């Protein structure tokens, strides 16, 4: 089993920055993909960026100029820069273990980011 806990969210002014962390515990050696998502009530969940268990990473085009990801052992980080009110959302981390039919997604509870204009 894998447990995830996000932190670093909060209230920030328009144009500000935040550094979100996702700490994994448990069977972290079985994680093959790490992903950051965000969710606004009433809207579809958005995938922001993903990283495999090596060094390959992908940031969705709409976030590429402002957001960045990194990972150090069991901590997956999302850097948010030049934040806008439209970035207000719950930010969640997902870690995937297993492959194909045995793939399983583990989720953290999320951390709220609120951007004030």
C-alpha cells in the first residue's frame, strides 16, 4: 500500500507562488508514475504534470510556462508560479503502482490553493 499526503497550499495573492509537496509512505518502491491533478467543484479534474520513476517528466502545455515538477525520493513537488485566480482549486497527488490490469492509483486528500485578486 501507498499513502500520500499533500501540503503547501494556502491563500496567495495574484501573481504569487507556492510550492506544493506530496510525501509518499509505504511501498514507494512500487510507484511507477507520479501525477499532480487539480479539481474545481463542478468542473472536470485536470491533469497538470506527470513523472515516471526515473527522470522523464511531462507538464501539460497549458501549465508549462508557470508550473514545474520535481521529485526527491518519496517527495513529489509542484512549483506554482505567477498564480492567477483561475488557479484556485484543490491540488491532489496521485501515485500509480502496478501495470496494465494490475495498475492501481493511490490518491492523497489534496491541498487547497486559493488565489486572491
